[in-house]
C-alpha cells in the first residue's frame, strides 16, 4: 500500500525549496572484520596517479534477523588519495578488525564493460582487424564502456559534487558504497554498524506486511552531498509498530533517521540486449557488409537476447529511530 499520493513536479520543487534550509546529514561508522583482500591498486587518470583502497567489511547485525539466529552484513567501502595512503599503514588483512568512518554514496555508473580480450573476439567474429573502426562502433552501439575506465568512472560517481556531463550509458548500475574519510584498525573496539541520515523522503512510502506479521514501511531518502548540488538516494526499511505513525510519512517531507546499514540479495531478471539495440545492430551489420548474425555478436560480447535470472546485492538502512519533528533534527 502506498502512503499518500505522488507529488507533481511543481509540488516537488516547492517542497525542495521549503526544505532547502534543513541541514543534510550522512554519517556512517562501521567497525567489523575485513571480509576479503583489500584492493590497493591505484587509479591512473590522464597523467595523474590517484591512491585508492577498496574493501569489504563484515559486521554481525543486531537488528536484522538471519537464518541461524544472526545476520552478517557485508558492506563495501572505498577511500581515495590521502585517506587511502594513510590506511596502508594499518593491518588490513582478511579477518582483521577495521574501523571505517565516512558517508554512504550512491554509484550511478555504466553497467556494461568490455576488455581487450572481448574486443579482439568481436573483431575475429566480424572477420576484421582489431583496429577496424567497426569494432568500437559496435561496442558503443551496445552501450559498453572500456573496463580499464571502470575505477575512474566509479571514483567520479562516488566523489562527484556536480553532475558529470557525458553521454548516458544504458543500462546503468545503481549501487551504494561507503566513501571513507577514515580507515584504521579496529582492535579493542566493539562491533558497530551505525548510520545517521537527515534529508527528504524521495518517493511515497510503501506499507506492507513482513513475513513475521509486522508492519513494514519502505521508502527512499534523498541526502544532499556537502557543498554540492547532487543527492544520494538511499533505500530504508522501518518497522514502526504503530500505523498512525507510519501514515505521517509523506513524499517531500524532511526526516531524520538512525539505523544500521545492511545488505540484501535479490533474485532479479537481468537486463538483456533491448529490441532497439538489436535492431540498430542488425541494420549496422547490414550496412557494414558483415554477414555474421546478431545473436553471434551479442553472445561474443557476453550479453543475451533473453533476460537471465541473476542475484543482485543491494544495501538498505534498517531504521532504529525515526524523527519527523524539526525540533529533533540535527542543526549541522
């Protein structure tokens, strides 16, 4: 059940103007164990070398139930430049305790990638040389980006303060990651999974009944990045226990929440090559005089004509406390 009606564009803009003076807060503290080997490979952008650190932290949840009585949430984090350089002085081996502080960022980046091996395989199928212009043309037509640019694309999406003016690549991956401002060892510190958010409700909340019979409210919160025009849109889950409270939530209203960041895996139908893409590819192959069929090209690129069932991992905020009264909001 959807709570309230969706706002029109004019109403939405008016709400944003009314909420402009409310401080937007996005703070995460995660203390747990290093889940997998930390990636410390740097990023090279033009002639600049940028220090980078990517890792996973595993934390036993105190709010989300699991199959064996407890749930272990796995969270992604990234650090760049000085923060990444300083983190290398600490022991961040698998199974070691780590403390990560920062903010939760949304990644909107290309969802299809190709490497040199895939490009060469495409050239062989087409019966052309690797440097023939038809190869990059088909890769672009199928909305595929070079894998070597993936770390740069991800960093741009995580750290951007302004919209990046470049052609939209479709389909697009939509993930969340902790942008670390501090990564240190977590020895002698208690396990912690805490996220504080203050922003605006993005869409009309939806109310449903969970498998255990409790009322569940799901919604997304928009939080503006510091000194930026960009917002991160973060999904939330709340078990209010009181229907009268849940119905007070409305799209466009300011809200402050405290909770923990948890992951969830869903089985979804993956995005296949669209009808429009396959039609364009068929026409292009015909004009280029290539007799290879569309299905062979799509298979070579690792795509599919039919949607496949895959598993997608998403991150959600499980809410402990929620505040709607402005007197309870953070002032800065």
